[in-house]
C-alpha cells in the first residue's frame, strides 16, 4: 500500500514537472528567453540589446560610435531606395507588393504565409514580388536585395519588432523547427547558435565579444567591416555555419526561414535598429 | 636466366593484382563514404571537412593515387559517421540547452 502511494506521488510529481515543458509555447519561450538575459545582464535595459556586442566593451563601443558618425551602410540605403522606387518592366514596383507601400513594415517580418504554409522573410518577400512581375530573384545574401532590405529596414527604425505566430499548426511547427535549429549543435566544432549567443553571450571569442541572441536580428541587414558591404541575416547564418564547419543550408531553405522566425520572435518588443554596423 | 625471367613475370603479375586491388579498394571506400554522406545530408548535418575529404578522395582516384584515395575516403566516411551520431543525439539533447 505504502509502495503504491509512493508510486502515485512520484508519478504525480513527474507529471507536474513535465507540465511546464508540455505547455511551453512561443509566448512562454519569449518570456523565459528575455528573462534569462535580463537576469544575466541586469544593468542592460531591454532596448540596449540591439547594440549587440558593443554593450560589453567601452573601447569597442567608442570605436563603433565613431564609425556611425558616417554610417558605412548609408550607401546601401541610398542604392536600396533607388532600386525600391524603380518601376518594373510591367510598370509595377516593389511598393505595390507590400502593405503600406513597403514603408515602415520591416518590424513585422518574418511572417507566416497561410497560403503556402511557409515562413516569409522580408528578403524572400522581395524576391516573390520580383517573380510575380516576371523578374529573376536576387541573391538573398548581399547586393541589390540587401540594399533594398536596408532601405526598407531604415524606414522602420525605432519601431518595435512585432513578429506574429498565428494559431496555426504549421506556423507553430515552423517556430519549433527554428527553435530546434537554434539550440542544436552542429558542425565538426559541435557548436549551436546558442553556444555562442546564449551560453557565451558577452564573452570574448578571440578578439570579439559575442552578441546576445536577444536583439541580434534588430540590426540586420548589417554593414560588416569584414565583408566590406551590407549583408542580410541569412548571410550571417551561412557564415556562422561555416565557422563551426557545417555545410550551410540554402539561403531560401526552410531551415533558415524557420530559424529567422524563431530568432526574430525572441526579440519581439525591441526596437528595430537597422541597418547596423558591425566589425 | 630462365629462373630470373619467371621471377620477373611473377613480380609483374603481383604488381598488377596489387594495382587492381588498390583501385577496387579505393572505389569501395569512396562508395561507402558517399552512402554515409547521403545519410548525413538527410539529417541536415553535413560537415565541411567531410566534403573536403571526399573531394580529395575523388581527386586522388582520378589521378590514379588509389592508396591516398582510399585513405581520404575512409576519413570522409568517419567524419560523416560522426556527424550522423551528432545529428541523432541532438534530436534529443537540444532541449537541455533551452533557456527556461
């Protein structure tokens, strides 16, 4: 009898323990994710996270501020504005493909497309627009598309990130797949995204401070001194994958779409600070 | 003199057999590596050194360096096996890293 009671109690405790995991969804994840960083770096306000690695070194921050006096991404924004305003051969333009003419909407991306059941990043939305009007898609990593994203993002500067995960099984599945990708170790070096941007956030990796995952998407696209031009979030994903000796996914793959969905959702409530500049 | 000729013929025959065996061994090793890499790719966890080793094995095979081809193909297979193990274990383990 005593043994049976003990087993029932143990089973009940196990069930109670498993309950938070079973109930964990995007909203609970978001709360836990932001609380984790706020507990770890109590002196940082939520909006400070958009400054990424420059929260952890006064020297690096001072240099970064000097760089921002003449923002290196401004050429990309100008080129993007011109490309954005150029009419397609059929007379349409990018503005016709987006709500509000594409102005001040970057904070809502990535979005879940109920028709296709896929996550759509702002870059993919631009390419879909081109395809609808008979044009070839652009590279999702750099060049003209990155310039257009830079311009569109600049029109959302300061707006709060507002990624929505609708109550749709496919959207939840995409979010969960992105979450799994983020926390899964891969590559010969056995690193996950979280290894650097959660567990080692704020610490040095060689000469650089690692940016926390919270707020990391807010500055994209970014001008990286290493690149010498502006690149998209996907370009960074590819670079990170290669660094840990993992073969990157395709730029428009479900893996990167879902990763962007999860990661950007984790920064909901933080202001857009892009395009940005990084070393 | 006749004896020396026999020895030479035998040696040439042995070398030919060894050469053929090296070619077959290399081809087998490359095929085995390719199969493992296919599994790794299915699991979305291919490593760049695996691909590099495999390319090196194919290049060595093309130039007739079968010993090198076999060795690098076996290295590619070993790396692919490690990435498969990683991907399969991470299917379970990633949850431990989630912030709570």
